[in-house]
C-alpha cells in the first residue's frame, strides 16, 4: 500500500470526523426549537403555581400542580442549555 493512500485512510477515519458526523445526525426536538420549549416550560411553571394558589386546594390539584412545575422546570433547563450562546 502506498503511503499516500494510507494517509488518506487515516484522515477519513479520524475520531474528529466521526464525532462531527454523529453530532449532526440526530438532533433532538428541544435542540431544534429551544425558544418554543422554553416558553412551554415557563407556561407549565405558571400553570402549576396558579393551580396551587387559585381555588380550593385538594390532593388531585396539588399533585397535578407539582407535576406541572417539575416538568416545566426540567423542560426549561434543557431548552435553556440548547439555546445558542452569544459571543
């Protein structure tokens, strides 16, 4: 095998090329639309707070509010990390 062909093979199979190809293959939904999911997360947090404060509190409403707040915070954190950073 000639040295030129061997060099071409090592460039094509380098680790950096594999990482770049895998990173662009399967982008997630949150990474595609981070602002939308940040808005949805904040909306879930506000909905949970409203469920706690408005009306007669009962066990079902309290559980739904806690789930809403939990999923809202989780969604907002992941969406905030997916937002493009300003330099």
